[in-house]
């Protein structure tokens, strides 16, 4: 029962520090991301699990003034607009950032953005851009993901600093001019300066020092890789570290390292840095990079087969099916690129030894078999026939070739959990199967 003598709580009598803590709790406390699927894209992305409780902004003019000030200064909202074909949803998913909202109307109506970023290509779509609101604290992983997107030479990046200062300021709100100091400008632009390289079309403007704007654009324009020896040694070190840890480390972590090395080599070849690296490193550098990528293909195939073998004993291979399919496709693409004439250097062709090529085809055929889809049996058989031509006296290749012939003839899907198959892995990397 409420006492008739109860008085309303005098919130404004609290010290300013406590009121600011309340504002931060209501308007700036974002929990662990929850997954949501974006309509028309069917991609799960992270969305903030805690929505800002903006009701306090309607309490009174004074409370609104204080609360809005804390909300904007602490959160530092960033509006991002991206035109197709830039895959914004995939970038958001890969960077694992927390999305405040994807509602274009809400984003355009909000006037408190510290940054507005527009991403477009040399041939943008005529469709309207996709919009997203992020927090400045998530710019680091977001910029890293854009940097890995492969759009360095064709992407135009427009960064408008403190667009909120260009908006009319109501009489009951304070201006943010003093807040957007050079220190804040540097902090907002630091992820772009640090993690984005090779972008030749960058415009930084708005309420920002001309020196800071020029320096940011110049850093983003720099080639990400400039030393051929250092670049190769870093990649080789990544693979060697995974090789050493294979017997004692997490197989998923090691698989990730081999995959990172393979993807990174492809990204370097597609970047604006590649031409200069080839000039510096010459034929030996090109051959070493291709050889390293091919070795990563072998390692990835071996790793996923080994992980399948571990899970088959527990009858739990279902969780590996997506990884199996991804690695098979990725290694097939990389294998083709390794041997594609003129791709790595004009007039250059590279071929692996017969033994190594046969080994990779053999492992990929086993992966297709473990995937179990009978529609792919013909592709697996093609791989095994080439492998037999390259290594005609290899008994393991003969055995798998015959097994895949029987599988294709049966016309039925293969269930690695239910069917009688045993995988044997030797210390020297050999794989044999019994069916």
C-alpha cells in the first residue's frame, strides 16, 4: 500500500555524476549481440541485445538536454550507407559488429551521428543504398572486414566527420562543437587510418582538421604490403606455426590458420600491392607464394578429413558438413588459380609435382565422398582418374577410385555416420580409407 505521504522521487536533486550514470545505463548499455536475420538477405547478423530506453528523453527539457548529451558523446553513432555490389551484409556478418538499426528512416531522421560513411564502387547499382547504424567502438572490426573485401581499387569511401554539427541546434540543446576536438577527430578516424590500406578513392571532410583529413586519406591510400620478403615470411610463419601445433593444438584453430593463410595470399594477389611485390621479389617470390597456397590447400583438406575421422567415432559429423563444403569449394578454387596461366604474373605458368597434385585430388575426392551427395560422385571420380594418371601405382588411390566407382553405380547418398568406412591417418600425412 502506498503511503499518502509518499513524495515523487526528485531525480534532478541527484548529483550530476549519478544522473549521468543513469543516462548511460538507459541509453549506452548495450549487451551481448543477439542474432537476427535481415529481410531479403537471409543472413544472420549481430544486433544489440539491449535496446536503448529512450523514454527518459521525454521526461523534461532539462533531462532531455543532459541525457541526449550523454547518449551522443558516449555512443558516438556512425551511419554507414553502402551501394551494391558491395556486400554490406556479409561484411557485417564477418566483422561480428553490433548493429543498432538497419531502418533507413530511423537512421536518416536521427541527427546525432559522429560519422557518416558512404561506400560505393566505380559501377554502383541504381538501387538505393543499404543503411546501417553502428557504434564507433565497432569501427575497428568493421574496417578490418572492409579491408578484406577485395574492393580496394574500385571502392570509393566518403567519410563525413561530425555531420551532427551541420544540423540546426534547437534552443534547448547544447552544441557539440567543443566536444569534437582534434583528439576526438583522431579517435573517430583511427580505425580507418590503421586498418584500411590500398584504397585510392578516399574523401575525408566535414568538421575535421585539414591535416587530420589529409593524413587519414594518405594512410588509407598506402599499399598494405610493400616488402616481398617480409610479406612471404609472415605468411610462411603463419602456416609453419599451424604445422607445428597440429599434434597438440585445437584442430579447428589450426584449420583456421591454414585457411587464413590461403585466403590472405589470394587477397594479396588481388590487391593493388601485388604488382610492386612482384617487381621487388621477382619469379622466386611468385613461385613461393603459389607453392605456399597450394600447401595450404593440402593442409586444409587433411585437417577437415582428420576432424571428420574424430567425429565419426562419436557419430557427430553433422556439424562439420558446412565446413567440409566450404573448404572443398575454397581449395578447388585456389587449386585452379594456382595453375591458371598469367594470373600471378604475365607469361607465368606454375604446376605442382605429379605426386602433390595427385595427393590433393585424392584428398578432395575423399571429402566429396564424406559429403555423401551422390550427385557429386561423378566429380569425385574425375578427380580420382586424374590422380591415377599422375600416380598410376598408388594403391590407396586405386582403392578409393574403386570405392567411388561403386558409390556412383549405387546412385545412393553416402552416410559417413552409418556406412562402414574407416579412415587411417599416418604421421607423415598419408590418408587411407577402408570401406
